[in-house]
C-alpha cells in the first residue's frame, strides 16, 4: 500500500460498552461517547498530519440511537478536509451485539483538529493538502 492510500484510509476504533460507560438507562453515556469520538478523530488526524494534533472544535454531534451495555461501538474516522494547519475529521459510529448481527447507525460528529509543534502552537501540516 502506498503512502497516499495509507493517509486516506479510515481509522477504526472499536470499544465494548461496559456498565461503567453507561448512564442510568443502561446505554452509553453521551460524555463517554464524545470522549471515544474525540479519540477516533485524534487517531485519524494524527495519521494524516504526521505530527501532533489537538482538538479545536466539534461540530454537529448527533446521537441517532442509544448504544446498549454489552454492544460494540465501532467508530470510523476519516479526514474529510485539510487546510494549512487544520483538518476536519468525520466520525461515524455503529452499534452491534458482540455475537454479530447487522450494524446500526448510532452517532455522527465532525471534529476540527489542529497540527501543533512541541510548544503547542499551530504549525503547517507536514503532508500538505490531501483533501478528497
């Protein structure tokens, strides 16, 4: 696989929803979902940028359906825009029982990530623009 194909590949994070991640309804707590989505966005942005990144903003996070305790949450993160020092990452979450079965679309969100230097200041992306 060449470098461009690797850079454009989606990053996938799979997490089991255990009771300590749940709310009082027995489903994934929204704050934990945002944490996991941010982690997936960080992984995708870091891979594309080739340097450290930080989250600058989130945009339109939508919870389509609850994710029950015991289900797997599969988060797919893909860089959909690159700028001079920033990247937009779309994260899509699907829920499924661990024994298998069809995935169910559970959540979506967009995250703005910024490439930073060792002092935490914005820096130009190392790989340049690879917007789709």
